[in-house]
C-alpha cells in the first residue's frame, strides 16, 4: 500500500512499506531501523514515481520488508548524519545542508528520498503490545510527517491485533540527554533528615560539584544542604530538566504529574514499593507509567538508585551509591540497585574510569534499548558495561547492541548470555571479569591477532603467564634472530630478564619487541623489589605504551605496586596477577575476531 498525503505545510509526502532499495536512505534513521524486527514504514519527499508498473513491482518487494530492516540495522553503524543535540548551530546547519544535497542527488536518480521512518515490533510474539519508534529527518520536522507515519502505523497495528503501542516516540535516544546532562535538577522529597534518599541525593549532587542549577522541594520549603528549597515544583524559578523523585510510593504519581505540568522533561524515581508481584505494586507501576506518558516525561525507575555522569560539563551525581569511580570512558548500567553499587565499587577499587552510570530499576519506561541508542553517538562513551537480569525486547536489543558493538565494545553480565554473545557482546562470568576486560579496551585497540609476546623480570611468573596465555588460545611464537640480538641477553619469547633487571633494560626489551611487528599483544610481567623501584619501571614502560598505539599492552605487577593501576597516557591496565590479565586479553581478542568477521 502506497499513500500520497499532504504534510501540514501543504507539501506532498509519500508513505509506503520499506523496500530493499531503501537501505541507503534509511542509514540516517538508526533508531527506527534498528529497534524493530516486524513492520516498518518510510516517508518519502514528493509523490511516487509515475511508472505504475515499477510501483507495483516495488510493492511486491515490500513483502520482504523484514529483510530490509535487517540490512538497514546491519549497516546503520556507518551513519554519519544523525542529529546531535550537542552540536553547535553551525554544525547542525552543515548537517542539514548535506542531508538536503543527498536528497537532491537521490531525486535526480528518479527515486524520492527517504525523509522519515516509523516502525513497531511486538514485545511478545503472541502478545498485543508493541514498541514503536519514529524518526524524521531534522530539516523536515514540524511538517506533521511523524503524525502521518504514526497514524498509518497505528492502523496497520490495529489490523494485526495489537492494542497498545509504547515507546519513546521521535528520537528516543536524544530524549535521555536532559537526564544525563541536565542544566538544572530538582530533588523532590529532599528533607532535612540525614539518611533519607532525597537528602543524600541532594548532598551528593552538591558535593560532586554539579555544573548546573540545583533545587529542592519539600513540604516546609526550607533549604537543605545549602540548596534553595520550595514547597512545590510549580514554585521553581524555571522548568527543571531533571526531577529526582524520593517520596513515598503512593505520592509518586502526583509528584510526576506536577513535574510534567511544570515542564520537567525527565525523572529518576528512587522510591521503593513497586517491585513486588502483588496487585498493589502492579497498580502503582501502571499508574506511574500512565502519568509519565500523559505528561511526556521520560521515566527512569522506579526503584532506581540514580544516575551518574562524570563529564566535566555535567558533574552529575544523582546516585545513592557511596562509591566514586574515576572519570573515564566506560558507560555502565544495571537493573538491580545492589548490583549497580557493586559495579561502581569494583570500578572505583580497580581504577576503571567511568563516563556514566544508569540504574534502570523497574525499567517501566527507559530501558536498556534507550541507553544503547543514546551511547551509540556519545563521544564520552568508549565502551559499555551492562548487568541485566532480563531483557524486555530480546530481538530489538540484540539488533541494537550488534550495531553498537561494531563501533565500541559492549560487555555484559547477564542471564541472556547466548543471545548477547551472538550479537557480539562480550559476556563475562562476573563483574570483576567485565571490569578487567573493559579496562583493557577503553583506551587501546583490541588485539589484532593471537600472537602474544611476554616480557618481564618475573622468572617463574613469566613462565606461568606463558602457560596461561597458550591455554587461552594465544600463540607465543619464537622471536626472529634479528629481534633476539636486540634484546638483552638474547632472550626468546617469553623474554625473562631476571629479577635484577633495571627499569631501562626492561623498557628497552619491551620497546624492541613492540617495534618488531612480531606480536599483536604485549604482556609485561613485573616483580617489584626493594631494589628495583616498581614506579620507575612502570614509568619507563609507559613510554613504550605511548609509542605503540597499535599494539595491545597490559602489565602484571607483583610486589610494592604502590596503587599503580594504569601506565602510559592511554591508561594501559595493570593487573595483580597473570590469570586476570590473560582472561581480559582473551575476551578482548574474541571481541576483535567477532568484529572483524561479523557481516
């Protein structure tokens, strides 16, 4: 079915099912193309081609629209023109101009360009609920095209027996930016009592140095932690981007309704009392979700422990976890609050740099799909770590993480391991392994191959590391004679220089091996003593890391490590034992193999 309709500005728009030939035109619409595995409609500028026979043949192709979606999802990682709310107006104008030129080029070839996409996917194959995604090209927004797409998609869904469509609406991923990088935050329920969720969250925001404007709401309207307070959200001097809700469960719907009416765009609900399977909790969840949708508020939770963004432009710590990991490139998410706290504690203890953390809680509105979509283009996120007890939309989530994994590593601890592994997710057995592997991949490339060289002063520890590496699938090839001649004492792989080796000699041997091109991975086994100064050794080895950005490098440091967790400007990881280092390298290598072979 092809429809020619009028947009709100009087222009002509063609709506029709997706065709295999639309794949290139759909690259800009990552969310809709990737989030669905059932039905997809596209909007095209102008009327359809006049050749009715061609149109009829194309409509027959539409019967295979599922294949078109999968093609679009597989290729969408190369998309470059998605709108980015952080871009300057000048950059946005350039993107719009490029998109218009692309449309004109497509039109010259005789095919109306794709300017919008709408799609839905059943959450359960036998169910009556589906998730919807809509996206319209930025320079075509405001013409009513999204409304036309949703109307036609709704009619199709009704005929298919679907009674409820849910989802974030247009540009789902971008709607999370006010939640993770808000300009203003209000904590509803922040009272004077120490230990209360609202009070502690407000104090955490203040102490972490939140970069925006901070407000509190409590019945007395009295300042808390030096932050101005009001009796109602309606009394605030401005609409807050983010509301953190910390009131009794029965008061949450009213708090959300008022926040939405006052212009709040996102809400994090810390309140408990929603998790049980009883009728009261079910009714509360349904009411909270209904209010959020009616008010147009993106809802995180309930039963969330909050959000964290370490970026200098945000400095957002609306989180109940006492842990403060260092800033870095790893984005984390967990459904369980205690698991989230364990994640942050592990990152802080191991020196794993975190870009952001999101506690999903009950996941009534914002889900793992939204986060993956948001992180796809987030420049601060260089790797993603997930702890998931369940996945609400397995097929859609697998499609999204597969696309994200081609761009940056995705790691997970999840019961849905088989599904995620097939989508390229690095599935580890626990939080420790996940963080160890993330540290390996955040600042350096995954191993280009299975060739490993080991250099150090570890004696028997060096030999043990070699055994572990070979058991994990790495190959320790003998060094060429030319390389051996340059290594102190002419050692072969593994290169053990002895416990009395100096920082300079260890660094020189590592430099020689890294420079030889004979290894994809370099593992350094260092034993510190009172005589050899581990700090001096790791400082010298940091220069080797900086000089070889294409070689994956890690170190094992035993004895007097003085809290050394990374070395070199790209923060190559330091581990306390060889088993952990080799496991992390093995996970990283399997990820590299998947990324190089996935099509």
